[in-house]
């Protein structure tokens, strides 16, 4: 079961990474209104930002930090946008972990199924 987004989502900013081959990935981060809030990342990518690949998902702080740390370090010269500002906002947001939420929901579904099949 996917994690639900609670509107409104506060946008934290966009970073754009341009690879050597011209492939562009634009990542926009936001925080929803749930409690605790979840981080949502929308990405659009393609040759010259053609949009051939796009999607949105809830990501953990660790996933967001991994991407943004790489953009701030190894790939700094290939990135535009306020990486440090987004990282700071995410770190201070007290984010929930969408992976832990999905795992808890899965365990609850399994427990309910097992209880209904109990003899």
C-alpha cells in the first residue's frame, strides 16, 4: 500500500543535475502536512529535460540526504539550486519514515489476515 500525501505540501526547492551526456534530472522537494510530516520528491528527467521519465514518491531523510549530499559534493559543478537550503529544511522538519510506515502497514495486514484464518 502506498503512503498517502497530506495536502498542502510546502515546497522546499528544486535542484537540477546535468550529466556529462546531457541527461538532466530535476528534483523538487517538499514536506506534506501529515504528523509527522513526510518528504516528497518529484523528479523529471531526460535528455535535455525532455520529461521522458517522471514521478513522485515519499522518501526518507536518508534517501534525500544521500542524493543532496552527492549533489553538494561529488557533483557540485553539475548542479544548480539551493542544495544546502533544502538539506537544512529537511533536517529540521522532524520527518517521518515512509519505509517504516509501509512496513508497519504490511505487518498489520498480515496480522489481520492471520487472525481471520485462526481456527
